C-alpha cells in the first residue's frame, strides 16, 4: 500500500553530487566511452562521473547499454553478412 | 560491403552520384543490422513482435538514422570509429521512437487527475498484518510531513515531473515533451526537486533510510 511513497523516497535518494555530468554531455560522448568499454576499459576507474550519471539516469543508461550491446555484437562478428547459400 | 577508414566514410558520404549512393547504402545496411540485433535480443518488451515486424521497424529506424548522420556529418570529430559514432546516433533514433510509442497516450493531466496519490491514512489493507499502533502512528506522522513537503517545497512543475518520473516511472523524454521542455532541462529540474526535498527532510530529522524502512514491509 505504500508503493508510491517508497518509489518517491527512492527517487529522492538518487540525488548525486552537484556539478556531475548531465545528459547532453553524456550523449555527446557516448561513442567514445562505449568504444573504450567495449575494448575492456574499466569505466568506473577512468570515468567515475559518467558511471555516477548512468547509475542515476535510466535514460542515458538505456542508450549507453544499447550502443555497447551493438558494438560487442559487431566485435563478435554477430552482425556480419550471413553466407549467401540460397 | 567495403570496409572504410573514417576519412573514406566522410569522403564517400559527401561525394556525388554512385560513390555516395553506395556509401549511404552500406551505412544503412550496417545500422539496420545493429538496430535489428538490439531490438530482437535486448528488448524483451518487443518479444511479441514477429521477425518481419522487427525487421520493418529496424529498416525504418535505420533509414531515419542515416538521414540524421548525413545532417550531422560536420559534427563528427574523429574521436572514435565513424561507424561507432553513427551507431550512437542510430541508438538515439531507435530508443526515442520506442519511448514515443510507449508513452503515446501519456498525459500529465491523467497522471495527477487520480488525486492524492498518498494514502489518506495509514489504515492497513485487508489481509495484511496491521502494523503496531506505534508504527502506524509514526507512519501517519511521516506521511503528513511528506504531504506538506511536496506542497511547500516543490513548484507545481517540479511536483508533476517528480511524480511522473519518480513514482509512475514514465520516461524522462515523454515527460519532457509533455512539459514542453527537453531532457537536459528536465533532468536539472528533477535534480533540483530531489535536492530540495532531501534537504527539507534532513532538516526535519528524517533520513532517506529511515523513511524507506518505515514504509517498506
Ligand atoms: Zn542522463
């Protein structure tokens, strides 16, 4: 019965530090960071601000994970042309 | 499909005639495969769609993405593979489309029209174990404080945004459209709203952890 309140309190708890990176700066850099992450870099170590933003911003997180998922599929050859057999 | 360097991509996409047509076609094909992979593997919310429907969706998104890439070619700074940069644009196009579709009928008025979203009192729902009288009194007291804070601390706009995003889980993009603003401005507005509320509760001696514990089963 307190579901709404719990959601509200959880949402308020998500405040992160002042001056942290915002959505627009994130979006503008995602291609660079996704490439770094896809090649095995530890983003938490090298870009803590970005990771902090992704943790509180589901929209940016969704987009970043999508880019990463496509890059990884590409690296694994999953997006290559199927052999023409027909 | 030809593998191109970043410079080759830029030159071919800016070229005329067949050279450009071929590059556009290659780019579209590449983005199409990436988007289709994402839609079919990562989006459980689309699992009801057939392979053909997903393919159509991916085709349309790839088409729009290519146009967006061409419009923005001058802003590519060469700080990644060209195709990664194009994938970033395509993901933005695809996800924005999906969000728009999901919240097509969403209106802030509907959300807040259902009146007071906080329970009027701390009466337990039938079938659940009633809290102890002390706990019930404590919950009622904190509920009052939350209600006051929402009314006193937040602007109407901040309340609407926080309610839609924080309580109802509506996407920031959809709420931004509804409020006639953009994602970044809304993100800042939400950030201010959260910070003000949190400060207010802390001034009242109510920590987030305490309140969460109080209202969780
Ligand atoms: Zn964001």
